[in-house]
C-alpha cells in the first residue's frame, strides 16, 4: 500500500499498531494540523499526542 501511495505522490507514516490509532484522533496534534503538515511534522505530532482518559 505504501508503494501505491508513493506513486500517487503522497508520503506515508506508519501509525501501527491499531491500538495506537488514538494518536491521530480528534483533539490530537496530528488531527489539528492534518491538512498542512509535512511527513516529518506528522511524525512529530504523532509522538506529541497525549492520551485523554475520560472519567
């Protein structure tokens, strides 16, 4: 899939495993900047994410 995305001109970032998908969810840095970030910025934003625990 990554090769296909590359052919379309998109950069990919592995956000595996699925249990880490919250890092790109609403309110997280990667979500807020999703339209205008480079691959490096996306990787940094995924790393900056903080899990929100509801009570």
